[in-house]
C-alpha cells in the first residue's frame, strides 16, 4: 500500500511539472503585442495571432506597413480590446517632402493631382515671365465664373495676363494664336516638337520674318524651366486639332514629371463646363502630349 502511495506521488509530481511547464509557456508569449485588460487575449484567437507574425506588429514595421496589413489575425486580436493610445507608433517614411516646401509628397501625387502650393515662400521669380506666373498664382483655385470666363479659357487667361503686364498683343482664345502673337512681336521663341504645329503657325498668321523664332527640336533635347509656357495636344484630339491646351511650367523639369500651373482645369463631375473649371497645379507626363514650349525672351 505504501509503495502504491509513493508511485502515485511520483506520478502526480511528474504531471504537475508538465502542467507547470505548459502553463509557463502560455503566460510568457514569444512576442509582445499589446497589453490588454481583457481576458480575450488568452483566447484561441489571441493565441492564433501570437503565432502568426505578431513580432513585427510589436516592434513596428520598418517599411511603414501597418500591423494590420502584415497580419489580419493580429489586427483582429487587438483592435477590439485596446484603445488608440495603446497602438504602436511607427514613423511613416513615405513623406519625402519637407513640410514647409509647399509640395505634396511624391508618393501621394497622381497624374492629375495638385502638386504644389502657390503661396509657398520657396518659389523663385528670376525669369522673364515671372509676372505672368504670379498672376496665375494669385488666381489659384478660382473658377471660370469667378474670373468672368464662360468659354474655354486656358489661353484667354494667359493672353489677359500678358496684356496686363505690358505685352502688346491682342486677346487670344487658343494656344496657337497666343504663340503666333508672341512670335510676331518678337517676344519669344517656340521650341516645337511636332511638324504639324509649325505648319499650323504658318497657316494661321506667323510672319515669315518670325519663322526663325520657331526651333524644331525633340523633348529629349529640351528641358522645360519654371516660367515656360507649355502647349499640349491631348491624344484623343490628335486627329482633330493641333493644339489642345496651354499652361505654365511651375518647376524646372527634373526628369520625372512636368509640374505646371494652368487655367481651365476640368473637374471630374463637370468636365464640360468651363465656368466651373479652375486655376490649379498639375503633374503631367512629359510625353507626346507636350507639343511645344514657349519661352519669353523679354
């Protein structure tokens, strides 16, 4: 009987050690997620989360990804049991622009998104067309209705600002005629990327003595600068017109995208109403839609 009791005691001790070891492994997890006063953290869901990559959640992802994106289970285990102040803080590395430079970070930009703040103090005006771009900046965000324009007005606002600043041209309503006026008066050169545009300039009034102001070149050989006027031809209009739109280069071209400020920029909900379109900043591809650059000489 005594032997039976000794054997039972030994077996009980062994079983106690086993349970104690298992209990210890559960009470000290191999990761650190978020402490919670709720007992649900020791539930099956919590355990599943602990084994599915919780380590990266606790330390903070080095590539800026949230813990939810790295493990959906981890997210479900703590979002319902922790307060916002408990969440791990991770420095977000995607913002590559200085907060004071007036620019939206590159990673947040889109092909038609606003790309800069015209009120930024970092902009310079050491170029011939500075007063023109200042005029656009002063009208930033204003609509065609605000400015008194009812028709397509990208070229109209440019010619108005040129006239206001002493350029002896007449009011114009399309990029071709603005270009002709500036070249005939000897105010500018036109860097032309497309033969058809040179032909249309000659057809619609470019004088022979001004044709030398048209320089045929390629986009690869020409770098737009802040203050240049940029002329576009949209792909969908390629078989109808030679000129679609005009704006100004807002920043020196850096080899990535062309940043501009333009009038008569469409709004998605009302694309066909110029009264609603505004003066806005844009980021565009420097591709075949850019058919030429006007650069003022004086």
